[in-house]
């Protein structure tokens, strides 16, 4: 199985800050990488697919980039409602695998 | 709208089995696969496997091979996932979700399975 390593595992930032999360795959997955947001007690929500395409209805402050083995997720200006845990997920090979998550908190 | 509605919470004894259902609506069921993902308390997301609603082809994560069975009923647009020989570390929220060419969307509301003696 392809392993996905996310960093950091937790992050504290202030409203308005730029936040960056990275995700690394153990092999080349091209751009077959998605990002999800999960709020407590809720199911995950798809934010970005194919590494960089914003899902319909998702605010433009969210963005993704990368290809191959290294990927980045960015929130350009952190808002209070962005407090959540974020996960990357590869779909190059079955079974799909997720990063371990990044818990984002407000400073 | 596209929606997946799962069965309710369950409490099971160790060694028992549980079967979670996932009813799809708002789209053509056989045009997509279903993915099953679980999340233990306070932990991350773990993909258990994938089933094509069109062909019935299945891919199980190695960890769950032999203990998990995924099925679909195209007549009712419902997917099922059964876990046998439950252990305490199977306590988790179990999600079904639609596989949209690799993007997992939408997700069901989740079904909490508690394994306790």
C-alpha cells in the first residue's frame, strides 16, 4: 500500500495567517491526490481533488499544489470556521490511503 | 441531491458480527463505486476497501481481508459492509462514501459501532 505522510500533525495559527500543510507519498502518484476537511463529529468534506482543483462551493482561500510524491495544501488567510482536521488521500492505487491528519487550531 | 444514508449505531460483544448499510439516492448507483472508511475514536481515517456497484469487483485493504465482506444491492441502491469476529479495537465510526473517480464524495453520516463486553 502507498503510505502518505502529512506534516505537521498539529498546527496553531492566528486568524488571517497563511497556513501550509504538506503531504508526501512513498511513491510517485502523479496528481492523484485529494484534500479533505473534517470538523468534530462530522463526516469529512472534499475540498480539493486532482491535487489542485477546488471543489465547487469551496472558498478560494483554499488551494493545493504538487505532483509526484510531494504535495502542499494552503489556506491563504485563516478564518475561524477553518478550525478542523485536514487529511490528504491518494487514489493512484487501491486501497486508497490517507495521511494521518493535521489538526488546525486558532492561536 | 446526492446522498448516502447509513444505518444506526450498534453495540456488539467481542466475537460478534455487525452489518452496516448505506442507501444511496440522487444518482445512478451503478455508475460509481462505494468506499468504506473507518475512524477509531480520536484517530485518523482508514480505508477498509472499495466495491464497484457496477461490476461487483472488490478491493479490500490487506488488514481487513478475510474478516470484512462488502456487497451491493442494485435493486435498492444499497451497499453493505459486514465485519466479523469483532474486537474492541474495531470500535469506530464506519463511513460509506461514493468514489467519484478517486475523489471520495459525498460521505454518509457515519455509523458508530461499539464493541464491548
